C-alpha cells in the first residue's frame, strides 16, 4: 500500500543531507495579498507610532521589566497587580488554544510580527532590488560582478538599517521614547551597555530576517510547533479542496472530432500548474493537506484563484475551510461550534477588560510594626504602632492624604507629616492607633481605616489591633 503521508517525513527547506534549501518564492498578488498588505501597514504604523503617544507625560505603552513598571494604554500597573497579570496569562493561554482550534493559524498569516516583517517588509524590498523568485535564484548563482555586488550591498544595508529601527522601537517600549532619545543624543560612552545591547539585538533581527527567515516559523516558534496538537478536522485553515480538484492534470486540447473532450472531463479542477507551490514562502505543497510548515499566508489562495480565472473555473479551489467542511461539502465556515467558541473567546476578553477597569489606582497597605508590642498610654488608652504604604499607580501626584478610623472610636496619630504620594511611586510612613481600653472586647480587634486625599476617599485598609487580655 502506498504511503500517502510520506511527504511529512521531511520538510521542503532541508535536503536529504540535512543542508538548507533556500526558498525563492514567486511574488504573490491578489485580493488576499492586498488585504494583508493593508492590515500590515496599519499594524506597522501602530508599532512604530505608539511609543510617541504619551498620556500625562508617560508613554501610552511601557513594558519596563527592569524597573517592574508597566503601562497599558495609560493605565499604570505595579508589582501589586501581579494577580491581574497571572490571570491575564491564563486567559491568554485559553484564548490561544480556543482560537487555534477554531481558526487555525490565522494569527500567523495576518498578525504575527515575524510574518509581517518577513513578507511585507523584507521580502518586498528583496523583490524591488533583486526581482522575482527566479531572478533572485539566478542572481545568487551568478558570479560576483558589479551588478551583483551593488544589489547585495544595497539590500543588506537596508536590511540592517531596518533591523536597527526595529531594535530601537522595541527598546522604546521598554524604557520609553524620551529615555531612548536621551541615549541616542548623548555620547556612547555614557550608555555603552545600552549601545552594545542595541547592536546585539539589531544583529539578531537582521539575522532572523536576512538568514533564518521561514526557519523561525518551522523550527523555532513554539506556537507553530504546537499546531499539531491544537488543530482538528473542524479547524478553519488554508485548505485544498481535493474532492473538487482531484484527479489533477493538465488541460488537454480538444480533438477535432471529440466535442465532449473525454480526457478533460475525467480530471478535477486542479490543472497541476504548481503555482501554489512556487509562491509558498515555506516551500510546501498545500495540496498534500494541512502541514506544520503552513503559516496560512494565503499566497497559494491568490495564486490558485488567478489560475481558476484564466481557465474559466470557479475560485476557491484553495480556500479557508476545514477538513470536514470539504469532506461533507459544507460551504458554511461559521458553524454552531465556531460561534460557541468565539463566544467563549469574547467572554474571556470581556472578563479581563472588566478586571483591569475596576482595579484600584491607589492602594493603601497598613501593617503592624514587627516586633512591637502594645503600649499603655495616658487616659486608659492602648497604643499600637503601624507602618503604612500608599502605592500611587496614577500619573499624578496625590497630596493632602489623611487616615481615618472607620469602625472603631479612637485616635490616630501620624508620625511626622504624611508625604506626598508621587506618581507611580510609593509613599511610606508610620502612625499610632490608640483605643480606649474599656472598648476592647478581645485580645485582637479588627480595625478598618479609610484613606482620603482631601475630601475624596481613595482606598480602604484593614489591620488588627492588639491589646491586653480582657477579663470580664
């Protein structure tokens, strides 16, 4: 019995000796490629433009891992919000699994930065300088002459320049655009470590897009490697309609006395032009079925539609569909299952958005001073010493802070003056709480404290008050 899955024993970018086979994809064109170009332009504009947008003097987005400072759309997150990030990570994992089960590698083809930069930036530059796939292949095989040296030099200079731009952009998301401009404008000796880091990351980006290319998607990307366990026969992927297309074969010219064209009528719609293979950036034949290397870039869909138009046949021989959708002849992609999973995805996003929206902007922490016992003071009062922290997560300073006892009668005496809680910083201090001995009913009494900034309550805190054993 012939093994129809033998193609899965190897990948199209590595030969039998394990050496790299360089891919020279034909330049794609068509409605999907045009749509992906528009989406890519929008996403690239956002990527390079967002670091310049500031809210109250702070970046709109900031992921400063070194200083543990994060800003998402103007909202500051501190280490105290770690539980929200943990929940966000869980939500993200569930989202990725459900999204992939339903929509396959749609993310890879349309949104993934690797695909966008490779296919919509670096590959376009390569087409512009060196020509289409066959021209690039001929140029690489040609001897080193003036034309080849000029084209290769210009191409790789532009490649490395873009890699530097990408590295600087990612650094802007970590330290902020103001700090980045400061590093750029000041002498290298003052920021030598940052300069070296930039060169290293620029080199990595250059290597990825100039040399690694599709190997990142095939061998490095963990999301791509997980496709085999997340996809099923109902997942929407870029798929070849084998029922309509097989058996494939070249179109035969009609014989003079054979109006029915019996040979052509026995074949499917696939004319075996192999254009879908020639445009594939990962060198697969989509007609073999869903494969790990496929990033759902839709280049084969555009190529096939172009051929179908030329031979007068219906588009969609290669299209977005599921295995069962093709097998059962369903034309409907948004089935009840897809709608249900999509509903769960929207619910998860909504829940996370709600939790982020209701988080407190100011957080007060009050703890009894370690190692300190209660003390008896004048007038029959018992005193406890507390340390407090005011965690200001906002983009403005908070002054006129006041503490008030909420659930008990007593006295609260601040040690010194309550400092101003500067933006995105922590104000610390101490205060005494004094309660009448006669009002204590237990060794440990719960105390609720309200924190005000002027006349506005900004947070609540809860602590315990220790006193002597009460004998009634």
